[in-house]
């Protein structure tokens, strides 16, 4: 028979074409539409589909009836249902050879895969409303929980009372509230020495005067504040003694008053607590009268309850971020609000001013200022020029280009902080990837990993380094800029060599660096992602614009002046009374004055406000977790373990613990608040004469751990979050697990490398400094 007619004339009867070489089994046929380009060598017309066949088809499972190859039956059934007639819609059909032995294995595999994909899509469509409603219900319940707690729990107001303590006389201060808990927190403020630090910078004879504080209870005593001689004899000690070193009178006006707090564990049963009157007893051996301020909290946080609550909140935060249940900024806001609600439930609700004080404004100011600076520099076309230059010097070869970007990011992070480096390098990297038709996400991941590693080299390279280097006890241990760079640069160089080989192995298949979709589909998806954002929130770049080296040289000159000012003051900030945040803000103000732009609103729209909000929420969350006792619990367990080993092994164990605890904890807790806590632990360990540990090895271990651990997860370091925000602004989305699959193995490898370096340098050769 000649080639089939592909006309759409509805007057033609339905035709079914059969390959004459095929075998028909059980008189079964499968019909499907023929494309206009289809042709067969021979055909046979079978006529209409019997009604019995349609009736049998209608009783099949839905998954089978929805098969695309059975679409002819679906259409015929719909026609019969609508018209109630036996007239068929005339349509060309093709009989598919039903002989299994004549079908190719490839076609079977493709058809089965299509069936499975269709079933998966149907299952996802059915599950999507369920997941959406489940998320809505769970998050609404969480919102209702912390809203009710905050509505009915008032803010805790710390009240301090003045009293004086005479020489060698006891002073009793009555606790007016009924004590129902076995814990009481007492706060003392006055001419006291800093705890565990006074021996380092004050003569030892100044610590001969002490103030002793403990708790006493009087059972069946009078309700007034005056105690009789009989009552004094019936007072019962119910706590340990808290000893505070006191400044002598001639130095009380030189040093500021110190504030100390301690939680007492009451050693009494509930009957005595319910029937007795609690007193705070104070006694001093000072020759002068001490003027003190005292405060107490009859219901402090029970860490046995607070630590599990803090751990649950942290786990919830990671679930929300890892599985992308909500935006990361909203997840941090929910977690921080829940942590504050848990503090309120435990009668420790902070005031609004106290919450604001928990936010590291200097870090937010630095991020905001550098975002504005980078947005203005992007207008000059400088990033396009850098992309073209990097492409030329590497001759367009893939791996030399990636390594050049990564090592330049590491070098720049050692001069600037790694947050600034990421803000500068991310647009260049994205532009290069677009030119080479590469997926920017894995290359940005490698770049930010190198940035975190390079930032460990100098005191200004990473926010944790700034915290450690500015600590007073660290400075007293003779850790200056030069010594910091000397010790850290050796380890950083070793890590860069090892990580370079690991990166090359991870991305050994270069197809993972390219898009899985066709270029036109990827470009369309990319442009959709960009246009979904406000046009003003984007830096002025596009793949379609002319790639001139520099579009606005006059603006580039102004930006260069402001940027040079910022970089110079970054190096000199330790000599000035300016923090990094203030320096960046002053540089941005200078640039805004020089630019004199009228489109200020458009410029502000380019700031990643969601990233700033994420960090602000994270700072509140970390401080709340510290109040609940989680972070101090980590530090206490570290200190207890070091004390449990023999003296010969304590240095090695202390280095290992400081390194690995800070590295692993930095993967799941932002390394800025973690470093604030861990640096106190390191200095306390070094000042503990019972341990006899040098401070410098502990400081290097902490610095390496905090910086390397930030590579473990997407929210482990500030630079990671900033890079993620910039990439999303340009239409490329980071995934938590995608980053962790690269970052976490690199974190383990780099930490092991540093562990070997520290063991050799400080345990074998004793390069321990002061």
C-alpha cells in the first residue's frame, strides 16, 4: 500500500496501519496518533473500536488509563459520554506492533521510564497539597505557641539593691520572694577583681582581700527583716561559699566596678524551702567598708531543661534550611523568636533593648557598607573587565581558570576580610561562568571555600580572627600581627595544597560543572529567575550587554578612591578608634558623596536585606542558646575532658579538642558567636595553673578550627551566606546539601591537615611561645 495520507480531513474513517511483517497476538491493538512525517509501507483498516473494548478499558486502574499510548481510548470514551452516540471521531491511528520479540529493548526502556516519570509526577502532584498544608499547620502551631508565651510572660527586670559590708562582720540580705526552685542566681557588683584574670596583670598581694557569699535558710523564723540572736543561731547553710577577690581601698577608684553572677544550688529539701526564709549571707576580710550592689533571681534557667530546648530549636532551624521548607531568613526569624519564647517560658524573657544589644551591629554595618560599595563598583563594568582579563591569562582553559579564581580569592581574603572578598569576587565568577557556559554554583562553592581558608591567615581575614586577636588576654600572651601571620600562614599553605588536590578530585568529571539542561532552556530559566526579582535590586549586568572593558572610567576612579581608603584603614584599624564596620561605612559615605547619584532608592534596593535580616536573627538565636546553656555546656565538657587526662598528654588533648570542637561546632553554629565563647574557654584553660597549658597553641587551634569548620555547611560562615545571597540575586540558587557535599569533606580534610601541623609544631617541637 502506498504511503499513508496524513490529511486531517474529518470525513475519512478512522484507519489503523499495521506492519505486514508483524504478528498480532490475541487480536489486541494499541492506537496512537501519527505525526505528519510518519509513513508505513503497508496498512490495514480495522474500523471502529468495539464498545466492549471501551467498557473493559474504563475498568482499568487510573494509572493505566492515563498512559499516553492509550490516549485514543480516553478520547473515544469521552466522546461517547458527551454525545451518547456511536459515531466515532475520525482520526488517524497507528497500530503498534504487539509482537514483543520485534520490539527493541531501547524503546521498551524509554517507554517504561516515561511511565515511571509520569507516575512520579502524579504522585508529587498529589503530595504537594498535603505537604503545603502540613507545613502551614505546623508553622502556624509554632507561631501560636511562642505568641501565647510572649503574651503572658513579662520581661525580666533586674533590680539591684545597695548595701555595705563591714570588716569581718556578716551581713544578711533577705530574699523577699518564696523560693520554689533549688536554684538561685545571685549578682554582685562593686570593687571586685575580674575573675580568673587578676593574677595576670595585678600583683598577687592584691588578692588577699575577699568577699564570701553563700545562702542560708531560717525555718520558723520571724517575717521581719531583723534577726534576733536566736534566729541567727538557727540559720542553716544551704549552699557552697562563693569567694570573690576584692580591690584594696587605694585602687578602688582606679579600676571600674566589676559585675559577677553565680547560680547557687540549694542543698535543702522542699519542706525547708517552703517553710523557711532564705537569706544571702555576705562576709569580707577587707579592712574597709565595702559598698556593693546585689541582685538575685529566685527562678534562674535550669540548664537541664534549657540545653535540650536549645538543641531542639537548633535542629528545627537546620531542618527548615536543609529541606528549604521556608526561606532561610524566615527560618532564622522563627528560630530566634522561638528561642526568646523559651527564655520567657523559663522566666528569663529579655527586654527589647537587651535583644538589640545581642545583635553584632559592627558585622551588619560591615556587610551593608560593602554591599553598597560593590553595587556601585558593578556599574563601572570593572567586574566584566576582570572576567575578560582572567579568561585571557588562562587562555580559556577550565581548570587553570578555576584555580586562578580560587587562589586569588584566598590571597585577597588574607588582605581584606573574606566577606569583602566574596562580595567582590562573586560577580566576577558569575560573569566568567556565563561566558564559558558553566554552572556558577559549584565554582562559587570552591571559591568561597578558598576564601574561608585564606581568611585564616591574618587577624583581619575572618570575623572570628578579629574576635580572637582583639581579646585582651590573647594580646597579653604576646600574640601580635606578625606572630599571628607567621603561625597561621604555614598551616594555610599546607591546607591550600591539600584542598587543591581534593577539589580536582571532587570535580574530576567536568560535566558536573556544566548545566544538565540545554543552553537555551537554561538561559530561559535563568532569565525567569532574574525577572522575578525587582529590576532595581540587580546589579547592572546582562549577558546581552556590550562587554567593554570599563563603561564608566570616571565612576571607576571615584570608586577606586573610596575603596583604597577602606583597604588602608582596614590594615590600620588596630591603631585607630574605628571598627571594621565604621571604616566600611565611612568609605561608602565618601563614595556616595563623590557619585552624587539621584537614584538612591534603586541603590538601596540592591542591598541583600534578607541576608542582613538572617544574620541579625542568627545573632539573637545564638545569644539565646547561650542563655539556655547550650554553648557553655559545650565549653564545660571540653574543659572537663582535658582535666581528666594525665599531665603529659594534656597539651595534645587540649589542641585536638579545641580544634575539632570548634571545627565541628562551626559547621552547625555560626562561627562568630561560637568563637566568642570558645576564646573564653581557651584563655581560662591557659590561666588554670592546675593544667599548666600554654595559651598560644590553644589560640591557633581555635582559629584554625573556626575558620576551617565554616566550610562544613552553607550557614557555617558569614561568607557562605553572603555568597549564597549574591548568587540568588543573579538568578542562581544554592542548595544546602549541594554545598555540604563539597564543603564538609573539605572541612574534614583541611582539619586533619591542620591537626598534623599543630601536633608537629607544638607537641613535637614545642613551638609554644610565651
